[in-house]
């Protein structure tokens, strides 16, 4: 396939996606970021972030033996300049370009407003079998955000994303990157558990994903890691597969996006852990570049 044809198909997929969402192009910058920009700072950091940054100066991310379910190699340094830009969705409109974030003095308040807007949601059929709306958890001003597909049984019961076996593996990945779970933000494309853990349907994703887009824009992380195909296709507004997209940075609204395999896939295919770790090294390098 020629590059021109590939770009035309990518553009057509984005336009179809925007039509599906039926939203206008109303980019909004969260107020706390405006304040940061006016103060001449490109970032707003929590005490936890500041501490992590300080630690990063003399302690680089280390993978400990046994962590991450089988990564026993020890990485003492992040390869410089590992991140690279990709061709594709970042060149045109992204689903996020059309999303309005609630007016709020800070990201935590914006997230609270988004959660209040969701309420006891019945906007799509997934409401019928859920126990809890699983909104998201973590640092409202995280520099790193993980996006999954949807809640499973454990998440549905607890009301928190990634708390089952796949969640425990994600926690190990985060810790292997030299962070705590509380340092990052974790959310899903759909907030209610699909029956039998099936993949969310396109109309369910179209109905619920604007809440995810609002969360991303309220937090404005430096990097969003998309876990698996539905998360990647939703955030990037593409139909390309995870196999084709993973391992390379994309960009939406100035936010770097790294697609990688879902932890549930890693539980079934441990050999793919090495690919995910390669992707996470690029993410760590990107975060370090932005310190
Ligand atoms: S999945 Fe999203 S849109 Fe559907 S009912 Fe749950 S919160 Fe509402």
C-alpha cells in the first residue's frame, strides 16, 4: 500500500469516527493548565510527582527480579531518545479535538464534575448488568495515564479499574517503571462491565468514550498508554490493529500516546511481556525528557 493511500484511509477513518461521535470541534484547555502556562511552567506537579522527579535524578527506573511476572533482567538506565514520532493519526483531527471539559479550577474538580455528569448512567445498554460505574482512579495531575478497554468482574464489584489479575500485572508494570499506582491515572474506554467480559460494541464505545476523552483532557498527562486494541482504536480514532500500532508514539492534542498490549493478553501470552517492556522503556524516556 502506498503512503498516500494509507494516509487517505487513515483520514477517512478519523472522519468516520468524528461523524460517529457527532460532536463539534471545541477544544478547551483545562483552567489549571492555563494557570501553569501563564506562570511560565509547562507542567503542574503534585507533591508526589515532585518527589518522583527528585528521585529520578539519582535513581533511575529499575526492574527487580521477579517483578512483572517474569522480567528478571535488570534495567539500570533508560535509553536516551528512545521515543519517536509516528506517521498517522497525529497529523489530523483526533477524537479529543472535539471534546469539551467542564469548567473547573483544577483537574481534580474537573474529574469530579465529569463523574457527576455520568451519575447513575443509563446512556447505553451496559448499564443493565453492572454493579458499579468504574470511573477511574489515580493522580488527577498524573504525567502518565493508562487506558484499558472496560471493567471486568473484579472491577465491577469494587468500582475500581484494573484490580483483578490483569490489574495486578499492570501494577507490577507501573512499579517496574519506578512509580506507584497512585502516581498514575487509570481509566477505561467504557465505564460499565460488558457481559461475559466481551469487547464493548461500537455504539457502547461511541456513547461512553467522550467521558474518557474528558478525563484525558482534564488530566492532560504527558503520555497516555493505551492497553489493547479497543483502547488504542478509540483514543487514536483509527481502525489499525494493536500489532501495527504498538511500540511507536502517536500524538493527540499534544499528548503522546503509546499503544501496547493489554495485561490480560500478557497473562495468556507471556512472551509478549518483552514487547510491552520495550514500549514502557520508551514511555519512561519520554517522561524523563519532559522533567
Ligand atoms: S458504559 Fe458508559 S455510557 Fe454506558 S451506561 Fe456505563 S457509564 Fe453510561
